[in-house]
C-alpha cells in the first residue's frame, strides 16, 4: 500500500510527543454523513488526525470509519484521535473515557481535551450541573495518562488566567488549547503567550464561520473567502481561498482542524503545505483581524469571557 500521509507536518508537543498539524474536524456533522468522509480523509488523502467530542454525538461513526481505514491498511499507531470531556461527565471521568474508547473502537486516546474550563454552565438546562473542581478533574486525567488510556491531555476554550492556574499544579502539562482562530480573530497576544509556555494552539473554525453569529449584527456579511487580499493571493499562487487561509495558519504554527462534508474538498484542505508566501503577504492576511468571534456560546455572555482582554 502507498504510504499516504507520511510527508505531512507534525508539531512536537510540550511533552515531546508529536501531533499532525492538519486534522479533520467533525463538529456539527451528523453520524450518517461522517463515515464516508472520515474514511476517505484517512485512506484517500492522508489525514492522520481526526477531532471529535462526546458532545458531538458522532464518536461511533468516527470509530466505524477508523476501523474501515484500518481494514484498508492504515495502522492504528499512525492515527491521532482526539475527543473531549463534556461538563456532565466531570464526576466520572474514567467512565467517560471508557465510553468514548468503546464508541471509537480503540484502546487508547491520542488526545483528550477538557472541553470547557467553566465549573458549571447554567445556560444548559438539559445537562446536570457538575461542580467538580478543575484540579480534581486534571488529577484524574493525569492518572489515566499514567495508566495508558490517554497519550496526551489538553484544554479547549481556556483563558489565560485559567491556563496559568492549571499550569501551576499540573504534573502532565496541557499540550494544546483548542480555541477559535482565523484571520478575523488573530489573537496575537494570546498566541504569543502560549508560545512562551510551549503549548500549541489548535484552531477550530480556521476558515471562519457563521455557525452562531446571527445573534451579532456586526458579524453578518463577514466572509474570509471573498476578502480581496485572499482572492488575489489565491489567484497568484493558483490555490483556492481556503488553501491560502489554511496555509496562513501553518505559518503561525497553529494546528488546524478544518471541517468539510464534501469529499472533493478533503484533498483541497489537506494539500496546503507547499505554498510559501512572502512575510508581507502573510502579514496582509493577519491585517484582516476584526476581533470577530463567530462562536459565542451563551457561557461567554454569562461569565463575561467574551470581553476578557486575554481573548481579544
């Protein structure tokens, strides 16, 4: 079998492990849509990093697709599977991990993220509130790393104050912080802070999004794909607008998990390594920053994080 996916970039994490820099996101993907997409991403296009979460409700489909890819000749040890701990599971973390492992049909998780750092989410009436302190949650995750059920642990949607607190007592340091990042939301100081700690940033919605933006009038009409600077660079380098944006992420050292359910776009989103723009051109994309946050869960409003300077 041809060794597809061997030449892609990997980043070295703070613990010395390696993580593929480009992955496939699966948020807002229905289970029935997902199996052919994930299988094709792995087998046909060389993806080795798949990102899901228990709250997405599609771990079983990801698992089925992974097993089909393995049956086609892909080695499990070459894959990097990420899932996440949801709020409702903070009081039985090992149970949550084992449930995810069963659904994914694998023996260990390559990366497990603490999905939200807030102690509770009063806006979610359907989910029981769990107030297990983060230091106890993290200690349990560390135990599961020691036992081999998890290779790496990290966080998602974590602010700098929360990260500093976690860093002060963590025995196994968080290897990544998965947050919204794209040219409309550059977060320069936030990015630089993580570099100083050696923590990678994983960008979700790396192409921008309108998923939850209808509540904010100032976000309407924003579309990175039609920004003239990106359109011009795409024409110059004979790439798509999406490839130019994703390549910009690589230049900044981000891990990216673009999502698509269109088979023809899997290769487009993955074949982005060879573009080498000038620093001035990368800077022109960075200059598009509007501090535009598309994903604004109600929790950001209730806890005031949306206007936290560390997120701006």
